[in-house]
């Protein structure tokens, strides 16, 4: 990667350091959750490892003070960038009463936080896409200068909600950006058995919008296409479909054994393209990240993860009587 690409994109040194911090915090929170799961303290983990660059690069290209996001279950990087804290993510993982997503009622990865404009997700995959399109329709009707940003995996792009949502967005030229984080596996089903087209991005043309494929391991490449998509949406140019090619560095979830369907050599090759290592190398070559600063950032993030773990582990569980809250009229 060329040095100082970030400056050509209008990003300051402190911006890309903040991006790196968010990516690293996502990774270290995720790694801690796996350890806690294996220790029997957390029931379930669904991982963001390998996809942080696409998530954070895209989020930083948005106006996170006004735009809405409808994340999918791997999007730790997105929700951190939009303002969710490490403590809040850990509270969700431990299913504690203070969990802002659901008060400890949902499994992890079901993000939702009104104050940060993170739309609540649900378990059936792709249901977040029509919701994001609905937000974009409301923005257009109310003449608000905002976009909605929705993410999903490439397996989800074969569901009906994907096609209905994109078709509606295309017909009505709505300010919605859809980013498919293509990690090449729908749980255990490889990409070539999911999609007959050359790429998921090719589907954009059918719905009257640009379809772009980008290297999802390169946060700056993702930043650039999302920034352009946002500007086009605000200029009345309608929606964009982006396919960020990423690598999933873990099993699908803590309940999955990917050794049954994935060659170890393939995973080792993916690790060489690890988005965090790639971005760290770029920052070092650009003279933005020194050895001392890198250590300072790592120590700072270790402290945040330790604090979040301790706080959430000791926080109270929801009271049993609260189970029926928000279900029936009280």
C-alpha cells in the first residue's frame, strides 16, 4: 500500500490511529470472549475476527452523529465505532441486566441501541435489510440529510429480504448503503455453492444501483467506496451495494467446528492477510504508528478489555420477574 493514502482520502493521522484502535479493540474483545466461552463463563460467541477492517473502514466513512446502522451479528467493529462501549458488549455477552441491547434477554450479536442509532437486529438473517431501507425511506420523506447503512454476510444475500429490500431501495432511489461482508462461508457452505454469479456485487445492477467489490482487508479501500456511496446518496443518487471481500479467521461460532469443512492450509493463508496486521504495517510505513505508540495502544486496550470483563462478570443478572416485561401490557 502506498504511504499516506489516508491523507489523499481526507483522513488525518489521528483518524487512522482511531480506526486502528477500534479494530484492535474489536479483536481483543472477541478473543477474550472466546477464552471466557471455553472457560464455561459465556454461552455463545459469534466472531468478528478478520472482518474488523471492513467494519471500521465503512463506519468511519459515515457521519456517526446522524446516520443509522443496521448491523449483522459479526459487527463488533461497527457498533464500537457507532458508540457502543466495551463494557456494554461484555454485559451483552454475559447476559446481564445492564446489557443495552436487550437487558440480557437476547443471545450475543443481537445489537441495538437507540441513542447511537443502532437498529435492533433479530435472529432470522437479513431481516435488518428491509429495516434499513425503511429508515432510508423515512429520511427521504422527511428530507433529512442522512443515510442508513446495513451489513450482512454473503450467505444472507440469498435470502428473500435481500432482494425485496434492494429492489424497493432501487425503485425509490433511497439513501441506503448495503455492505455484504463476504467471508466466503455461509456457516459451512463455501461461496461457490452459494452464489452462481461472478460476485454478489453484480446483483446491484439488477436493482438499479452501483454494485462494487472491494478488498475488505483494506480499511482505507472500504472507507473510500463507502464515503463515495454516502456522497452519492445525499446528492440524490440513490442506493449502493458494496461487497467487501474478507476472511473469517474463526469458526462460524463457538458451537461450530470449521475443521470439518475447511482446509487448515486455507486458514493459514487467510491469516497472512489479517486485516489488522495489514493496516498496522501500512500505518508503520506511513510513519503514523511508532513502536512506542503501538505498545501504548495495546496496553490501553488490554486495560479496557480487562475492565469490561471484570465489570460485566460482577454485574447482576436480570431479575426473573423481568422476563415478561415488554411482552404483554403491564
